[in-house]
C-alpha cells in the first residue's frame, strides 16, 4: 500500500490538477496539500472523504487499498451470476457448479 501522500499526489496529477486547484476544492492551502503529498502530515478524515468524492474514488482506493471489500466482492459475484443466468439460462447446469444454479432467495 502506498503512503497516503504519494497516493494523493498520484490521483491529483492524473487528474491534471495543481496543488493550488486541489487546495481550493478542499478549502485548504497549497502548503497543506504539499505537506500531505510529502508525507509530512496526514489529511483529516473529512479531507479524505472530500477527496474521494471529488475524484469519484472510494476512500479505500484513495488509500491505495487494492483488495476488494468483502461486500463488494459478494455483490459482484451475485450480479455476475444473474448475468450468466440471463445469458445462458438452461445451459447453466452443464457449465457452472451447482452453487451458481441456485435461485436467489
């Protein structure tokens, strides 16, 4: 996992923003953004939430967490199963394990 400051800088530069522009969005100073990006200080939780909203990322993604959250993984598998049932219907018993054939409860 990357240090939070490194991740903030990565996301900011990817979105072609200056420290000053990001500071304006977050209602802080460019110096504060610089301190975060250089890992001299860490942003408060409120700033992390604002950053995640601005860049349309989860806080986990912003923090560099690459693991899928349990519930996201579970919901993704359920959606995949629904799509497979819709697409292949009657063929499912032949191509997927029994757990994928069970109807939603």
